[in-house]
């Protein structure tokens, strides 16, 4: 099973950006002042539970995310593009480095996004559409980054931690 040590810093940031970008995409799909507080609380609660209870070391490590990878002034179109690109790149990275974690990551991202959408209690077409975009992003992997011949893969020298 893979964990944070199995990925380069850039790969790890992309994996986290896929998770948090998806949650933000859902949250911003239908903006409401009080809903935003509920959604942030739902995200925090879901991540806390995943950190404690997930069977996957990768998901437990990802649940410790501290930032979003997006700025407060990121416009919705840039957020959607950035989150979708992060999801596609994350799936490609996982397929190359930890194929047994691909489904766990997909499930985690969709469940986080759904928890955020459900927080406001009135999930509408905007949130549903955002979740559909997230699911589509998870199904279309970006090409894996090319590696120079003879170069060692980052993060492979450290064995995964035991559960």
C-alpha cells in the first residue's frame, strides 16, 4: 500500500489539490454565505474521519491536507480547470506508482465532494453538475510525465510504511 513517501513533493501536492479542488468546486457551484461555513465544516469533519478510519494509508495521509492549492481569488473557471487537471494527473500518477490505490482515491474524492454538497441540505443542479465534472475528471487520466532515461523515480527508495 502506498503512502506519502512514495510520491514526489509535486505529485503529492497534485494528489491533494485534486481532493481539495473538488471540494471547492462543489462549494462554489452554488454560493451561499452560511452554506459555505457548513461546507467547510463538512469537509473538515470528513477529512478528520478519513484520517482516523480509512483502511488506505494513502487516504489517511491525504486527509492531513492543510491547504487547498487554490487562492481565495481563483475564479470558478480557473478552479474547475485546475481541479480537473489535478484529478487527471493524480489518476495517471496513481496508475503508474500505486495502481491498487486508484479506486480508493476516486472514492475518496467523490465522497469528500458529496459530503460538501450535502452540508447545505439543499443539493441542487449546480452541485450535482460539479460532482459530475469531478467524476468525469477522475475517469480521464492525463498522460504520465516522461522520465529521463536512467533517472530514479522520486519516492521509490523509501518503503511504504506499515499499517
